[in-house]
């Protein structure tokens, strides 16, 4: 179904953190433009197709300081469109930073901490809700929600709420809607509705392992777990719809192709797998798998909305391996 297509080369190797791959798309064509991979306190940004775009190596430091010795730990990055502006959002031990799409100019930063001057805190979990809201999770299990005004004149924190007992691992939102799903290190998965504030809808059962990565598609929440399982929950039925023993080891990242319902999972077992999610009942069918020999995979993303192309990253490797149908 897919074949190995080409290999992109990072400036430095990928760190051993989950969801360690992000893609910037061209808004008009929905084609992949660049990918980002984290190395400790730095972010590799490399082009997918264009040889005219130079790779960048972005240090994560406090705004206004020089990157002499970078001790920051970056946990997650994301490109997004808010109020028709392309932004690059970075979650780290500094909190959250919002940059222009090139990652050169920091427009806003916030520590996202619940108690000041406490060591070991970090932000993790990034998602956009509606046209102008940004959700960020942290190591205390708190969600911080920011409203971005027109022309980016102001970024206002409108709510912060402790929604989990353990550190948040990932946040997912419904396309064009106001549903928000959050997951944590204990495996708890919660569904919320964002109107004027975050309102609880349901808490799903835990299964003894962290929910490491998560997506929402149609009426389903798709969760990937440290046990190697993929679980599908219904946002209408508020119940477990399907469960698959997908990998032999920890699943580190997942992604969804919005146009087709193809679901990608990568794992420490060195396999990347593609699944088909049923629009009707959320059932999961295996479509494709490939092994990247001697690799602990840490990130995976589709490179187009239909899922015909995807790429993966691996711990301690400078290669981003691309596949196409």
C-alpha cells in the first residue's frame, strides 16, 4: 500500500519524547511544507520538498535572552492557524511560547505554572479550539486556555482549571466544534465542552497505562496507550467503541487523515502502522505496517489530508523517513 519514498535529514537527532514530529502545511494546497523534530532544548525545522528552504535549528530560550547554554526541555511543538494567522507554538519547561510561523519572533509567552518557583514543571499538550482559543496542558494536570484577540493585539488567559490528577500527555479537539479531549500519565481520558468556559461531559475508564497520544475524528476519540493498545471512544455514546492490541510496546504518537479516516500509529517496537477507522461505528481495520529496523519511533504524521503520504522520526536518529502510496 505504501513504499519508502525518501529520507529527510535533521540537524541533530530526535529526543526520546512522544509526539516528536510536527508538520507545517501550506494553507491553500494542504501540502506539507516543513517538519519539526525536538532535540532536547532545540527544534529542528526542515523542508519536506523545497530545496530552496534552508533547515533551521531553533533554541528554546526565554524571550529577550541569548541562547548561550540552553537548559530548556521542549516537550511538544505545533503549527496552527488562529485568526487567519499562521503560528508556531512551543510547549516546554519554560511554559508556552507563541512564535510567528518561522519561529523567529516570539509574540507571547506564559509560564503555565500553578505554583510559582516549583522545579520540574512543564507545559505539554497543545490544541486549538474554535477560531481564537488556544489550550495548553501542564505537568500539574491543569489546562490553561488563552483567547487571542483580532490582529494579535492581545493574548488573554480566560481560564485555568485542574482537570487531571497527573501530568497531561495530550489534548485533542473536534474539527469545527467545541469538544475538547484531555489525557494524562495515569491513563485518564476526559471529554469537555468549551462554550464560555470548560464544562465536563464525561470521564472514560482508565486501563492502567498512560494515554500517550490522542486525536478526534467525526464522533470518535482515538487514544493510543503505553500498553500498545488503540482505543476508540464515542463522543455521542460516551462509551468504548473498539479496542485493538496494535503494538508490542509503548505507542509514542498517532495521527489522523481527516479526509479518509486513516489512522497512523508509531511505537517503540519499531513499527509504523496505518489503520482505517469506520465512519459508522468506529471499528478499526489494519491497512499497512512497516518496520524501521533497530529504531525506537518517537513521532509520526501524515503529510496530506487524504493520508497518501506520511513520515516518521526515531530516537537518536537524524533521519525522518517518508512513505507514499
